[in-house]
């Protein structure tokens, strides 16, 4: 069997240009660059595990608050269908038609239909991207914040910008992982802090559970570095 721990193997399958960043970081040390490449994969997977828990909890927390809002306003059905046309759909003309975040709902509905699943709120919410939840707590949807702040009952303030900034930073890292980019150059301890702080805003027990079940803290201590 061929030796799989060779630079030529890595270049063949992962690309010379892609690996150039690792060589530069490791002072042209190929062995160390291969270790960093493998570590990047490990830390990405570990972050993805924690993202999974946070994302599901975040969307459920927002869903609960939006459901309460929907009922309080005496509306029928589920808020995700946006029958009141508040979330961007057909709001205005031209480029505003099907604007975000409603466009994400439209895309999710298309996925549910393509998969042949029932077109119900649970199926649609499960197909919505993380970007949608970021949009829901962003400045552009500030009119929702008085209701959505209840999704973060353990936050000491009612600062929308604080939540939005943390979700944005996590979204950026999540997208890099999703596209298999390198993340070792990012401030990973800060991003993990954002992740467990945001989960703590939802529920301190959730924060503890995610942190205790995450591989991220251990892996952060084992990052290969040039001496």
C-alpha cells in the first residue's frame, strides 16, 4: 500500500494552491503542514458538532417567540408562512420582491416539495438556512426584536446588536467550515466563546451541556505550530 502520509499524496488530492497556505504557516515544513491540514479538519468537525446543537436550539427559541407573537396578534396558521407579509415577501417593488429573510423561507419550501415531504411548519423550519436566523435578529428586522428578545431570557441586557454580532461571527465561521476552507487563521477561542455565550443567553444549562460535550476546547490546545 502506498504511503498516505506523503506531501505528493496531499498535493494530488487536496491541491497545491490549497496547501500553499499551510506551507507558508508552517515555514515550508511539509510534515508540519500535513499535520495542520489534518488538525484543521478535526477542529472544523468539532465546531460543526457544537454548531449543530446551537443552531437547533436557536431556531427553536426563535420559533417559540414568533409563535407567541403570532397567537397574540390573533393570526391563524403558522408564522413561517408569513401570511401577514412582514418578512420581506412582496414588501415594496423591484428588488424588494421576495427580499430576505423571506427568500430563505421560499427556498426551504422548495426543498420540502422536492423531497416529497408534507408542507408543514416543522419541515420548512428544518430546511431553513442558518442565515435566516441571523436575519431574524438583525437590524433589518428590528421591529421583531421586542418579541424575539424573549428567546434570550438569560441575557443581562436587551441589546439586539450583541446577539446579532455573535450570530454573524458564528455564521461566517460556519460558512467557512461548510465550504471546507481553512479556519486555523481565525480567532477560534473567541468564536467558541461566542458560541457558548449565545447558547447561555438561551439557557445556561444548554451552554454547560454544549461545552461539556464539545471537542473544541481540547483540540484548541493541540494545534500544530512551527517552532
